[in-house]
C-alpha cells in the first residue's frame, strides 16, 4: 500500500505526538511536585504548576493534530490545507521544545 504525502505527514505528526507523550511519562516520575510551566507570568510563584500539567503539552499537540486532520478531510483548497498543516506542525514542535526546556530547567 502506497501512502500519499498527506497521509505520511499526518502519520509523522502522530509519531511526534506519541514521542512527546512518552517523554512526558518518562520524566513524570523524576519531576518535582511543581514545575515552571507558565513562562509568560511575571512572578516565579505564578509560573509554577503541578507536575500533572506536563500532560497538557501532549494534549494540546493532539488537539492541534486532530484539527489539522479535520481540516484536511473537510476543506478541499490545497493552499488552506498546507497552511493548516504547517501551522499545526509548527505548534507541535514548539510544544515539544517547551517540554524539553521545562524538563531541562527542573532536572
């Protein structure tokens, strides 16, 4: 079975989300009870969140992927589909970088 480039992109994004989730599970055990997750807030105590919030990042990535998949199935304009794919892949990559940065700051 030959996969189209669109299917291959979606599969790669899903693989990236699975890796993000696995990294979250792997580091969940060693993380302290509070982690700096909300960098845009001014005071340090406002930036802290419970370590369970680390699963917010893979959850958001999954939502972005599902929205891109939904747009890919419903909209027939190639330019819009490519734009939505590009934005969703960028957001998934940024969330992965945020996860790595948070883990690096804490450990």
